[in-house]
C-alpha cells in the first residue's frame, strides 16, 4: 500500500465554503488537500430553475487576493448578471472559481476522519489514506436535512426532503403538498406549479414576504435609513457584513432568536408566482398523515383533509454532528457540542485543536451571514489565519525543543 499523502490542511467539501477555505490556505503557501465534488450540492440537490436570493455583489467566492470574483467571471465568460441570479449561472461561476483557484480538487469523498496523536488520519471512499495537521469541514447542508418525526413511517415514494430533488418535472400532473413557509418552501411551490403540479403549501405561520430590495439609485436619506447589505438592506445586516465576527460575542439566547427570525421569510419576487396559483394553508400544521394506497392523506389543524401523490418537506436544516458519520466516534466524543452543534472558538475551531467547521455548521456561533455565500470570505480568512498561526507555533516549539536538546 502506498504511503499516506501528507498535508498541512485538508478541506472536506468542495462547495463555496470549502473552495474558499482552500483558496485562502493555498494562497498562504500551505500543502492543501481538498476532497469532494465541486459545487456538488448545487449541481445535484437544487432544483433547475432556482434563483438565488443574493445579489451578484454578495455572491463572490473568496480567494486571498480577491482575484476570482463573480463580476470577473461574468466579464471573461460574457455571462449576463441579473437579479435574481439563476442557479445555473452560480454553478458555472463556482466551477470557474474552482478551476482558477483550487485546481487540484480530488472528487473522492471522505469516508472517515480520526484523530491520530497530533494529526488527523482520513480514509477516502476508494480506500486511500491521507494525514493532515488540520482539517476544515465544509460539507453541504444536505447532511443536516430536518425531517420531522411525524413523517418517519411514510415510504420514500410518498415523502422526501426538498434537498433530494433536482428535476421537478416528474411531478407534472401530480398533487404535491409542500410543508414549510420559508424561502425554500415557497420557491419549490412556484417551481412545482410551473412544472405542471397541483400544489398545496402548509405553513405553520403566515407567510412573511421579504420587502422588495431597494433600487440601486436612492437618495442619501434612503441609504442612511437602510444601507445596502448582502442579506438584505438594513443596519443589522450591514453590521453583519462589516463586522462578520462581532455576532459571535452576543449572548446565545439572542443569537438563537436572530437566526430563527432570519430563516422564516420568502422573497417578494416569488409572490406573483404563488398568489392565485398555489393553494396556501397559512398558520396551519399537519396533525396526522398516513399512506392510503399510492397516496398520502393528511389532516391539517383546521380539520381539512389533503390528498397528495407526494409530500415535500421544505422544513429546513438542523445542525447535528451525529449525522456526520464520517467523523469517527472517538473524535466525535472529543468535540464538545450544544444541542448537536459544535462549540467553536472565535477562529471556527472546535474543542479539538486543529479541527474546524465552516458554513452552516457555524451558524449558531457566528450568525445568519454564514447561511449565505456572503459568509465564505470571512470564514475562509479567519480559518486560514488560524491554521497558519498554529503551524508557526508548532514550528517554533520544534525548533525550541531541538535547541534545548543540543544545549544539553
């Protein structure tokens, strides 16, 4: 068996957060391994026709010299930039970024990660072994898909999570119930309707329509009232952009409330694709659901009975480290968590030195910006700096120890 490849840092995942972390680490001269399918979640788990909530100027992946931006990609590939951004354009940008900034991505997935003395040992799906002094986990959100227990007894032919669907044309002529009321639920409902399905949306709260984005041309007073920011216009979001690590120092109860509020709205540009075209059951929940033949039959909290050929759970994502089966049990037990979420330092490092999380996993600690592509840069910069500092500290310790021994 060939010797295990050795790296200064390994990045697990090749989506926007993984590619950005890798680009910064490469830019600092480290030996970096990156494993995963480039933009895999976006290519395999997002529906065709999807549009991004973010503007192009808030959708840059990040490299250390800020060379490979969305607007540069658009110029060099003659891609038209519009709002909202089509999914296909963002995927093409991500793959372009990968080719420019992180060309050595290995598409093999990581099957296990173990702690081995002062380093980490990783086993790949093809059996190869690699070692690294640092690991950055930047996996896609599909690992964290939240599936309420109410639906556990239904077969996969009748119920699925929204992240399992790329092509919605299979639902043409079918009746589909979408559970949820946030951006994902409402956009899936619109796309399903446009694919020829009859759609019911069951949302436990009234749908909150996010205010239309302000025009680019605004008065000074309008800009002062609601400055432009990556997630949405407003001073709170502006602060998240300009002070991307300040949220970390808020009390946890306040962070939890803020994160929950941010996740529950739908973009205003979906309104015309929904109203009058999709059956909305707002402020309702499904109390019971069972299979009858080839259909699912649900009872809502207002007593209505809904029949569906399929139920799509647009119920969001909940970070739970136990769902990351590639993390070996001894290592998992060493990572302290709160409600399944790893406790992170201000450097995105877990309680296991040298083991980092980026992207959605950092949401509870660092805030809603890390639910969006806008968080790629702040996370990548801080993680890369932390890994370099740890490496330099280790080097100084080795030199100091060698000098001490030679002096004896």
